[in-house]
C-alpha cells in the first residue's frame, strides 16, 4: 500500500513543477525572440551569421583567443580562426541566453521605446543620414548602445565618400610600430579606420579654410560669401590630398575603441567576422589549374591547347623579367612616379566611388577595417602615369608573344577601334590583404590575363554555365545575387565548394591556384572566378596588372554578345562624351573596324608567313589576295559560328526581351552589314545604326520592384567590372 504524501510536501512539489514550467516557457520565449529578430532583419535575412564550425569559439567571447588575436580556440587544423576580437565587444545575439539577466539590458534602455522597435539593420539605415559632426559629437554620446552603433565603420566611410570622395580623400600615415619592434596584439584590434580618415580630412579642411581666411579677408571679419563665389574659390589654395603632416600630430590622435559588455547584435558581429578571419590552410593548399613554366610555353601551344579550348593556364615565371617586377618592389618609386595623380577606388558595399593618390591609398591599406574595403581598380593609369605603362607593356610583347598586339594570329581585336573608342581593357589593381573580387565573369565575352606584381593571389574558377555556391545569376545573366564580401563567401559557402571538388562530372569541378609575383594567369572568357589577396609577410597591399582582350578564339561569342546583349555591354557607357563607341553601336563599329583591317592586311608589307613562303613564286597580287583571304575566312567563320549559337555556356538567349529567333535575326543583320561594308565604297548609304533588338534593349533606366510592389527606377550601370577583379 503506497504511502500518501503530506499536503505540505505536495504543495512544494507543485510549486517546483510550476517554477520549472515557467522557466521552460521563458527559455522558449527567448528563443522565439532571437529567431524573430534574426528573421526580421537583425542581420541579412533568415541566415544572419555564417554557419561556423562547432569548435570555432568555445569560450563564447566572440573572438579567437579571448579577443587577443591569432589563436585557434578549437585547436584543430580545420577550426575557424579570427585575428582579433571585436573592438567594441559585440557578440552574436544568441549569446544573450548566456548573459546573467537574459535580456537586452543595454539595447532597449539605450534606444528608448521608439528606436528599440527598429532592428539593427534599420537603425543603421537611419544613422546613414546623419552627418559626421552629429554622428561623432551627438549620437555616440547618447548611450552605450548608440556609442557602438555610431562607430560602425561603414557609416564613417559613407560620410567621407559623400563629402570628399570626388575631390580626393587624404589618409593619415599609419602609426609607428611599438617600441619593442614587435606587433601589439591590440593594434590590429583598433576600430575607427574611417573615423580617423574623417578627422584627418576635416583637420585639413579647417587648416586650409583658416589660411584662406587670413589671406583673403580682413582681420576683423570673415566673409562667408567668399565660399559661395566660384571665382574666389579658384584662388584658394588647393586642399592637399597627400598624407603629409599638415596638421599637428596631437590633433590626429587615433580613435581608441571602448569595449562595452552586453552588446548583442548579429549585424555588427557579422560585419566584424567577415573582415577579421584568418586564412585557413585548407583554403590555399589545392592547385588544380593547369600550370606550365614560361620556358615550356610556345605561341602555338598556348593558342591551340588553352585559348582555343578556353582553359585557364598559370604560367610560372612569365613576368620575372618585366621592369615592373624590379621597380615596383620599391614602394617609394611608385609614390614618386604617381605623385598627386588620383586613382579610382570602388567597393561593392560602398554607395559611391572615391579617388585617392597612391600614397594615400597605400596608407589606407595598412589599417583598413571594413568588411568590403575600397578596391583601387583604375582604368586610366596608362594615360595619367605613362611610366607605369612603360614598365610592362614592351616586356609583355617580348616575353609573351601570344599576347603581342602586333601578332599575326589576331590578338586584341578591340584595339582596331582605337584606344579612345574601344571599351575599357586594362587596369591597375591595388587592394589590402584579405580584399579581392567576388565571383564574376569578365565583361563583353573577353579573355584576360592577370599578373600579380606585389603579393600573392588566390584564384577560384568555376566552368562556364556552372554557378559557384551562393551565386545566383538571372537567366539572361543581367543580374546576379551573391555575397558582397569575400569573407562572407568563405565562411558561408566553403563546405559546399569542397563538396563540388568531387563532382562526378569532372567538367563541372572548380579549379584553384595561387598566383605569385612573377606568374601570369590566363583567364578564359565565360569562366566564373573569384580572387582573394593573400599577400606576403611584409606586404601592406597587393598590386597587380590585368588586360582584357578579344582574339580569334572568342570572336564568335563576342559578336553574338554585342548583338544580343546590348544591355550588358560595359566599359564605354560613361565615356560617350570622350569618344567611346556607344554600346548600341559597338557591334556595327567593331565589324567596320574588322573589315578595314582586312583591307590593311592585304595592302601592308612585311615578312611573309609560312603559307606565303610556300608560294613565293606567286606574284604580289596573289600574295595580297592570299593574306586578305585568310582574314576574310576568319571573319566569315566567326560570323557563322556566332549565328549557330554560343560557343560558351556562360550565356544564353533566355531573356524576356531576347528570344533565340530575335538573336538569330540580329546576327543575320550583322552579317548583312558586314557584307555591305565589304562591298561598299561605291554607295553612300549606310546600314541601320542598330537592329530592332538593339533598339529594344537600349537601357536608359533599369526598373525593379521593391518588397511593397513599388517600382524603383535607377540609372543603367556603366558595367564597371573587377577582373574587379
């Protein structure tokens, strides 16, 4: 017979059971709150943080080794590692479950009842409308949470870009090394890179204004109307954009972050995580791109086995004897040669481009802290700094004959349009370590070569038609959805990339390699590729050269692209006023240039090729006809292949505005136009300026629908491309 419990004991058990139920419900509510805030935008949507390895941060401090930089908490070879802890002590929102109070004791009181209803993404959007003075002197002093939020580096970057980006941004020199000669662990932990840049430029502005006032106004009164007078403005001393010490060192004291406990935000933590990652050995150890020594590569081998087959190739030692390899190692040489010339830098996360002198940009590279740093990708360096062009151009033709623009095998055919009329084709690329370019396909169906001069580069290729993990292109290729930063892709999609290495179809497997200074990499058209700057021990920045080109191997796809993808043509839209051929006319003008080159090839002298030497007993007219016949056959074959379809799976005619029939009609019109150009010289009529398809696809504005169904119009992009990249 069971013994009945005393009433007092039964009541105690019931109270304990109810207490456990209340605690369980509270934990469930906290989990629902965390999930709701994550899903509603306190991050990047449904997946706010990358799915990190389980051994990534066992002590839950938000950093590598209690935030002291460079130690793998997990201890395993594959464990995730960060270089330094979050400078302001921010932790992922899920860590709120481990806090003593189990609630947002800093965020809610710090924002008040109105602002606390906004998620962190919305709050950053609101703060993006605040100017630098109010952001640093007002918002940051309001509460602990707003102090951390207002020091988000991207906010200060946007303020600087709006205020000084067009005229040139000055960057203070990096701080001196520690007295002991080593590296201070906390020095890498500093935040506020763009806040320091704002203070530096503001100080220069004040110094210039005060000196201008002293020389242009009376001692008793300052005329504010002077700054609104355009003529008077031209008499002011030009604001210096170099990093010389034009202001007292004490005025430029660097910002020192204050770590605050109790800050939980997936938005702020994710941004830090994607810029503070360390290179895992597994990221760099695989090499699957075909590799040859420079001495083993011949023109015929390269053209037949790699360019015509559209296969990447890493050529070891191809640029060892370039003058740039010797001169550019001395950074002072680059600073002196470039002087006050300003170069263009962009970022996928920045609203505007910016201009830097190379001296200022190298200073920026030493302590850039944002997730997607500004990337110097300048297309006009050959005009603004011809010395840089001379340091490699002649050496390229001498050492890599397959890329000689004067070769007989049909290289760099866009060059027939002339340097001022052709699309952009060469770039100087400079970026900090751990920067790079996200996945992309090079513009206008062009091939490319890339030569790192300072610092190593990690390349990942995906074959044409095989989208990389996390990359979602539209059917017509006009739009692409993918992670903005390199770090986000590595942390989020690396495991899927590793699985793709073992794809049952070898033609769909990715290719990888590390290009070192002295190497040159061939990038075929249509291949997805991503570049990560991994640098070397003492490199503050990565410097490289790249060129895009059209040759006989990709000419059919280029012709089809120019006729059927007018809206995607890049590199000439923003240079209409400078003489560049407009996108809608590029196909017609390119064919005209090819036909004019055909006649020149027939009329020019020069050494006979092998076929002509076999027929040396023929007369001059026969040799001219033979030479013209070879070029005519090349053009005819290219037009025929373009009409048949794409030779590369990277593009298709699946588009709301472009069907396969329309594409064929456009190509037929292009062939007819080519024949008309060949047979003209006797008529004054000219072909239509563009096909019906080209006129239908000529973009003025792009429209898209937002989440509420409203239609948003934005100017058509000029197609600036990173080979961003």
